[in-house]
């Protein structure tokens, strides 16, 4: 019972810290976009009044938008309105895509980002950890040939690898489409032609993410495995005559803990982590919309994207803390000491 109480106290403490972090994130999420120089309303008005010559009409349009977006109010009032709207799920109206709601834009973009990032992260994480573990334990050809290749690929900047793959496989060999989430002449619908088009556009950015992920995960798993294999408990276990397979199980279970943390963080940050990939391949996800919003000084859309990213990261970290509190004996011991 005392262990259960200790875990409850541990969860409560973590929850309070994460709630405090969320409050700070919301404040920064509101302030930082507004620190960018420029007037976003001027951009909207210039588009809508293109060709107009009546200065009074242009001025009235400008003042109307200023009032509608609440930019004429003091900053603290804008913040209070922003927080109030958050509780109702209202992220505001996009400046650059007026009159579209930010929630509608994000709702259409999130599935594309998840469909691209989640499978790529999981496949790259799994293959990278297997390669790193085998390279540390078996050595031989894995450690001397395959692992250096993975290390070399991981050292290439992601945008460079993406551009190389785009040039070779799309522009030169014509194996994959150049850009987009599906053929531009198609209307999204549940049909075999549309699904096949989505798959073809998905493959090239998918493989570019997988290749980079494999290298990074393999490096981390190899280093952690080598560290664990040289630990005192491994030597002591061998002296006791414990089977190598059982020792390997202990080694790789301990080595996996940081890798699991990395996986949770990767999943938590996948919403924003696809920025460069989506820009290079013109993929219709959150990263592309965030980049577009920054260029257009679209405060509501910037805030919506960054808030979604922040909440994803916090949720992923909180979840992994809860799991660690259950499976890591060191954290369990710390919980009992705090009782």
C-alpha cells in the first residue's frame, strides 16, 4: 500500500509541474508570434483591396479587420480573450486564409502529418535499435560495415538527404511523384485510384525520414549497449554462470530505457518535426502550414500550430514519466525515500 501511495504522490508532483509548464507554454505561445516585426492585417488588406484606388474605402477595410481580430485592444486584453477562447476550443480565425478557422486548418493537416511521421518514426526506431544492439553484441560485419553506413547517412543534414532523394528518385528516375500529398487533379475520396496516389506521394518522404531515424537510433542503442555490456553486474552475472542469453536480456532491457524516452519524444514532437520534410516535398501537413503562417505573420495559425506541438511534447513526456515510475526500479526507490 505504501508503494501505491508513493506512486500517487509521484504522479501528483509530476502533474503539477507539467501543468505549470503548460501555463508558461501558453503565455509564450501568445507572446512570441506578436514579437515578429510587421503588421499582418496590412497583408490581408493589401490582398483584398488590390486594384482599389479609394483611400477611404481601403482605410475602412483596414479598420474593420483591426477590430475583428482585436488588435486594436491592449495586449493584456488580447491575452485574456485568447485564454478564454482556448477553453472553448476556439483558436481564432486565420489572418492569411481568412475567413478559415485555425481549428479547421489544423484538423485537415494533422492526419497527413501523423500518417507520414508515425509509421516512419516507428519503423526507423525499431530497425535502428535492432541494428545498434546487434552491432554492440555480435560485432563483426554489423559493427564494421552496416553500422558505419548508418552513421554516415545520419550525419547528412536531413534537408540535403531529402533533396538528393527527390532529385534522384523523382526528378531523374521518375519512380515517385515530385511533390504534394496526391495528384493535384484528383479530388480526395475513398477510391483505389486516390489511395494509390496518396501511397505513391507518401513513399519518398517516408523513406527519407526512416533513413535518418535508423542512423540516430542505431548510434544511441549501440553506445548504451556497450556501456551496459561493460557494467559490473554483467561481469558478476558471468562469474555466477548465468546464461549469455539471459544476461543479454538484462543488458538490452536497461539499454532500451533511454531509447524509449527518445521514441516518446519523437512521437510527441512529430507534429512539428516534419517541418523540413513537408517543405521539401510540399506535403500538406502541420509543418507546411506553420512555415506558411510564419511567412504571412498569421498570429492565430502560428499560435495554433505551436500550441499543438507544445501540448504533444508535454503529453509525451508526462506519459513516459508515468511509465518510468512503474518500470524503473531506481525511480521506485526514490519514490519510497520521499515518503
